[in-house]
C-alpha cells in the first residue's frame, strides 16, 4: 500500500472519531441551551442535533432545514386536526395521508415529508397542551443550529487529503493499465487476450469514479466552511488534474478499442508493435511522474512529464491523416446504425459505469452525472 493510502486510512478513522466527538458535544450543548430557555421538552434539541450533524456543513444545513420544514407543516396539520376533528384511528390515518401528500405535492425531500407525518402524529397523540408543538419546532431549530455550529467549529470536515490520495490511486491504476497495454502490444496484440485488458480497464474506471466522487465530496465539504478557504485552491488544482485523468482515460480506451479491432485483422507488424509498446510504456512512466508532481503540490511541470514521448510517435503524413479520416468516418456510420453504442465502443465496462447495465452494486452517482 502506498504512503498516501495509509494516510487515507488514518484520516478516515480521524474523521469518524471527530464526528462522534462533535455529535456528543452538540447533543450536550443543545440540551443545556434548551433548558436555559425554559423549554418543557428539552430532549427535542439534542435529538435534532444528533440527527442533523452530517459529514459536511452543507449536509448539516440541508438536513436541518428539511427537518424544520417537515416539523412545521406537521405541527400545523396536527393543530387543525386536534381542534376540528379530534383523535381517532381514522383521523390519524387521514392526518398521515394528508401530510405525506403535501410533502409529495411540494416535492420535498423524502426526509422532510416523513418528518411531516411523524411530527403530526406525535403532536396529535402525545401533545398534552398547545405548547408541545411549538416546543418541538423551537427545539428542533436549536438542535439544528447547534449541529451546524459544531460542524463548523470543532474539527471542520476537510477531505482534501483523501481526495488527493484517491487521485493518486487512480493515476497508479492508469499507469498499471498502460504497462499492461505495452506488454500486450509487445507480445503481438493477440485479440484472444483482450478480456484481461477489459478487466483492467474496468478496475481503472472504478478508481477514476471513486476519485471523482471523493473530490466532489471534498468540494462540498468546503462550501460553507470559512475556516478552510485556503484549501479551495488545492482542490481546484486537484479538479483540473482529475479532468485531465478522465480525458486521458477516454483516449486510452479509444486507442485500446482501435488496437483490439486492428488485432482482429491479423498480427501487428514488428514496427507497429515496437512503436506502441514504447509509447504505452513511456506513457506509464509519465503518468507516475505526473502523479508524483501532484503529491508534492508542484505546478507547471505537467508538460515535462511527457516531453520525452514525442519520438515514440511517427511524423504525421498524408497517409496517416487519410487513415484517421477513414476510421472516424466508419465510426460515424456505426453510430447511426440505430443503436446508441457511444459508450459501449470505448469498453464494455463503461456501460456499467454509466448505469446502462446493472452490476449488482449500489452507486451514489456515475460519471455521466459528474
């Protein structure tokens, strides 16, 4: 395991411990604040603090807002039912139905409209006086505010280091895949061995997707964190490098597809094999140098990482341009054959990454959403 991978494991344990600490402190502070204001039901404040304290400040704000909106609607509904209809089995069912329908009608998040039903039910059935609903709403506001404050003040969430480690792992996977391509081409580019390449490409796709997800989480973590503004510059640089890595992956998959198709027409000639074996081998070395520059936070050296590769490529001639045009023309015709194979032609595993084929695992979001 790389040093960055070990640091990521330690940082994740630290993040978990920090969240536990913040949750405990927020719950205790919310209780004391609620009691200081003379609440009859102070337990709602620490409950809200525990439920609203999320991994990032932005998520804590969102969860707190959703909870307050849901409880506000639920309290109003229960107040109307208590005064006009009373308590009974059918009235409880009708109350829950109306509350959930209001949530769906206004397209509230699922957490918000479930809070409508829960709050309405509690106010209707166990609210001993008119202050119960107001206390529940007020203490929820207190708990949510304390949760956001704790997330801001106590070890603010910062995932920039783990995002850098994820990017480094994706670059390492890219280098490994390039070396595999180099060995495959050097051995004659046997089309029967293409399945190994596809599995490697699928693993590379997973690493790139995980790095993109971690980087997005890091950007969201700093969205409402004024104490971590200095990290935003680093994350912007990481995002630029992530975009380069994603584009490089797409180019590599297209080159792999072309080589696989070329291998079906017969074995590669020795000059071809040597050229592309050197190209992919040198590219793997360049990716590793590029990743090391990112780890040392050096900028401006990207071009130097691949400067030695120009001799690997032949001089562009009229014949090469002609072949490239023919290849693109054939691909354009294939793309209009009635089936959308825009993703599948890169590699079958991208169909899974873009949600076209289920691989039986839960995914937060895919590359298409990024």
